[in-house]
C-alpha cells in the first residue's frame, strides 16, 4: 500500500512539473513508463486494470501516420506504465469495421477510433454502446464541452466514448498543376471538371461522395432536396476519376507520386505531406466537411481497463504528443490547456474552442437515409 501511495505521489509531482513547464513532454512520458517498470507496475494508472487481471486491450484505428502516432506517444508509454498490452488493428472505413463488429464475439473488439457523431449513433442503435464511469476518466474535464455534449444527446446523457480529435475533409491539390486561384474559382466543382480528367480521385465512402456532390450542386450537405442532381454529380466524378482511394496511406501516395492532381482529402494527411516537402495545397470550401473523432468503447469490453487507457490518452501530455504526431487538433479545450506551438498551425484548428467555423454532419439526417443511400451508391460505384 505504501509503495502504491509513494508512486501515486511521484506521478502527481511529475505531472505538476509538466503542467508548470518544468518538464518536457517526452521526459514526462518516459518517466511514467520508468516508474511503472521500477515499481512492479503499481502506478496509479494500473489500479483498475490490475484488479481485473486484464492483460491486453484491443484498439482499432485508421492506420498510417495516425496509428504510428498512437503507438509511439500513447500505447507504448501506457504499456510501460501499466503492463497492459495494447493490440492495435486498422480499418479503411467505418462500414468495413462495423461489419467486423457484427460478426465478432462480444469482447473481441474493445476501443474504436470512430469518425462522426453519426457513427456513434449508429453503433448505439445497433446495441454496441457501453456506459463509461466518468469518475475513472478525470482528464475528460480538459475536453472542449461542445464535443462532449453532442455524444451525450445520443446516449441519454451518458457516454460510451471520449472525444479525441477533429479535422476537416477539404480539397487537396498539386500546385504544379493547379493554382490557388483556380481552386478559389472552382471550389468543390473542380472534382467534376473535365480539364483534369484522369487526374482526379476521391474517397470511396458514400457519405463523403454525397457531401461533396451536394456542394457541387449548390445544396446544403445536411439537407439536399434534389438527390437526382447529387447522384448525377457523383457519376460525373466517378467517370472523371482515376480511382477511389481506400485509406489515408493510399491518399498520400497518390498525391506524393503525382498520380493525381486533385482530390478531397483529410486535413491532417495533407499537413503531413506538406511537412515532407510536397507542394500540396489544401482548401476548405464553404460548408466543407468538418468532423470529430472519438474513442468508442464497445459493449463487452473490460471497462475499467478501457477507462484507464482513455484517461491516459486524454492527459494533456499524451494528447498533445499524439496530435502533433497525427497532425489533427486534439479535443482538448485551448482555453484550458496550452497546446504548444505546432497545433495552432494545423488545418481546422480553432483557437476559441467553440468550433463554430466547422460544419458537422447531422447524425439524424445521415442515419435516416443510410440504408437507401448506401444501396444507391453501391450501384453508382459499379457504373449504373
């Protein structure tokens, strides 16, 4: 008991030094891990998971630079601190992953890096939600309130997830072939511009295709009234495109190798390309696709171990390190936490913490139409 209390005190002192700026983030995370190993994995993080004798937690996410950031800055330090292994898998899209969950045994999958409140609502409506004990996640207090509240509305005031990051799906273009002025002039319509036939691409996700087709036809992406025009725009994009990409890694490769000149794209992936020296421009058109991602705990998971991992990942030291690694702003409230120098330079970052400048998908609208639209998109994708 004394050893555990001593180690808890050490952790609190280290954390206070970090929050005061006396200890850099890398040193803080390293000391957490060292403390866990030196004290027989009796850190304050491990008190719940050890009681359950949990040896591992499974986490599924988007792969590429995002998974690399989670592994380096969150999972490895967490494992060092607790002795609990994080097994991470990847998926290319939400529909693919939910099919896996439906076919799995309860408890086989634990935490998923979901995108959008509509996915959260969909998982809840299918009976996959859990109920988090928020007392075990005190770092939730640092999160932007707006990002938390939208999830509570879906699950009657409770939470089955914690918000973790946000970003936009905007327009990425190679400046060698497309100027900033051309992008400003054409906006989303550049994706159906015959001038760039064969050098256009897009994500093969029905929601993204409908969102951008709504913009291309001058309609509200959260309330299109002329769906025939939307499907025609999707067909036009399909016929002009080199291909639909299926992952962030493929998106980055297509742009970096100049196989394509323009596509809609995820903001953080484009920032990563820019960091690598590629002259790729990025623009969010009016009513561009804003999204937030959450860490969703699936029904049947070891709850206390999962809550422990979520709390660790929401710690400002961990969350900021992951955000800098994956190039998406964290869900942390910038009015409560100093986010450092890099995060304010990321696409979509909102220094006010209100996110009023982003347009998010209306979960009721999208989930209401999911069944009909996925079938139609499937036919259109095949050439009909």
